[in-house]
C-alpha cells in the first residue's frame, strides 16, 4: 500500500466539551425549560445490530447508548421510527419490554415487507459460500428482493411527525418529509466523511451514500459530530453553520471494558478463542482496507525475521477475515509467520476485556477514523496502545499512547519491541491510558446531546 494520509489533530471537543462555558449555559437553559420535548429517534442501526450481532460497530454502539441514555434520562418524550431494519427494531423493542405498537411509528405494510426482506437477506448470507452460476443468480435475485422490500422503510408519513419538536437520525440521511416540516428541528449524527477525505482506502457504495447524506443537510440542520476531525470535514463539505455543529465524543462501556487482573479469567478467554499461551500483540476491528491490517502483518513479519518476535503471536480479531484480500495477500507474502498469526474471528464484548488485558499492547494502524472506539476500549482495559496519528485518533489517545505514521514500518517495529521488552513503559502507558479513558463517558455523551436539543429548540 502506498500513499500518505493527512495528519489531522485537534483538541478534545474544544467548543462544546463537557467543561465549556457554552455547554454549561445550554444545560442551564435545558433544566429551566418547563416543557417536555417530544423527540423522534431513528433506531434503524439497532435493528441491524439486533439481527447481525457479529456485525455491530461503533455506529451501532452510539445508537444503542443514545437510545438507552435518553430513556434513562427521562427528560423528553421519546417515540421511534426505523428508516431501515424495521423488523429488527420491532423485535428489539419487544425484547426490551417496550411495546412497539405504542412507541414505534410504522405502517403495517412496512413491517410485513421488512420481515420479508430480512428473510431474503438471511438466505443470501447463508448461501454466500456455495459457488456456481445458479447460486450466484439466486443470491443476486434475493439480495434485490431484500433491498426492494426494505425501501419502503425510508418513507416517514407526515402524520408521524405531528407534534414532535426534534427528529434525530444517528446514521441515515434526513428524510424529505422531515425536511419539509418547518417547525421540526432535525439532527443528524455524522460519524465520518472518510469516503470524501480518503476515498482511495474505501470501496463500494460509500461515497454515493455520503453524498446523499450531505444533500439531506441544509443551513437549518443541526449536526452531532463524534470528533473535531469530523467537524472540520463537515464544515468543508456541508452548508451547516458552525453554531449548529456539536461535538459528542463517544465512550467505552465501563461494565464491559475494564482491567482484568485475574490470570485464570484471561487464560480461560484465550483458550475459548484458540489464542495460544504465549505473549501476543492484539489488533481488532472490521476487515476493510482502511484498517490497514496488512501493515501490522508486515511489521510483525519483520520482527519475526529479525528474531525479535520469534516467541510472540499476533492476534487479529474481527468478523469474516477471509473476505479481506489485503490480509490474504499479506499472509501469502509472509508464509513464515502464518502459524504465529491468530484470527479467532468475532469475539463478543463480554469476552473482550480479558483479551485486551492479556495483550502486550493494542495495535491500531487505521488510515482514518471518525472516532476510534477500539483504542478507547483498550486504554480503559489498561492495555498500552500504539495507534496511527491520523484523523481523530490523536484526539482520543492524547499523550496516553504511542502515535505513529501508519506507513512507517520501522517506527512501528521499534515501538512494538520497546513495549514488549520494557515492563515499566507498559505500566506507565497502562496508568496513563486508564486516566485518559476516564475523560470519555456515555453520561457526558447524553448530557451533551440533550444540550444540543435544548440549543436547537431555543432558536427562532
């Protein structure tokens, strides 16, 4: 892989941070308000994560904690829509004990079609492996059926919006019916604009989708960004004014991610996922080119060849690693390390703290992030972090980890060996990482979100 990624640093939520005077003023206004705001929240991402648990990513976690946090705060009247994965949202609400018939706005025909689309999508997923022209034709037909069946979910009748003060989409473009509703304040959470800023590292239909997302915004729109980096990009590519953009940094769940000190618990987790009883470097994320896993494989190969990592392993966690051609190519180029590279696949959150805690260090060579939850999870578990110095990652890591050019093999090799050899350095980064991670909480995320709602509702 060749090229350079622009370094973008920034201060942690400088204009709307939990300590800013602006935020405290808006919170005071919010608390002084005597009315209960009526908020419509799009739960489409939660429908996806309900039906595809191994495919959940930062987008889905944000929506989950937004949903749970607003429910717990009980400061607004919540109703829900689903512009995607309506069947999954319906079932998720039922599982949570919230009657979908009362809190979810949908047409009966939309739910029937969504269930049909879900069955078609599951058939496609179950038949991804078998080759043959006939099977490929069936997959294409069923995928088309799934997409067509779910297209109606994006339509939100105007009557569903009656009486609402705020519409908030955590992912999907703002629907046209919402934009036409002049008294309804609408919010969009923008996770990143990477298809526009680093298009060479993303494939598929991500750029058209981001273009559609931006077209749904206007000077009247309000936006939550997950980092200063995203905010800077948004100001470049959208008409949304500066005063309508709020930064809501993400967090790691403290119930799930914490330092695990019990050797037996770490050993049990390693055994469960086939991780040998040897020192290991850990990296974790989805398998796509942007995550730059082949860089880590090359660095690890260099260390093994030099004899500096002959007794170490590299653990790469993520769903469907076999679908990443870059990882496959890197493995083919370095056959001498294949036995030392462990790919356990998807690991659920409840087991990740032990996997993080058992690692020598966590490696995150990503070429671009809107936030970068994995580095925060690792720091919260007390795992020393070596990360790229690109986009939002310096905002998250701060001085509590090692930040490097994502293409500099020599620097990454030196950092990996330095940490593996130096217990004092690991302990220092462990303490700094835990302290840094404590700055990021889902409580602050919800508080800042509510402050944004209050600010918008007080605009004439």
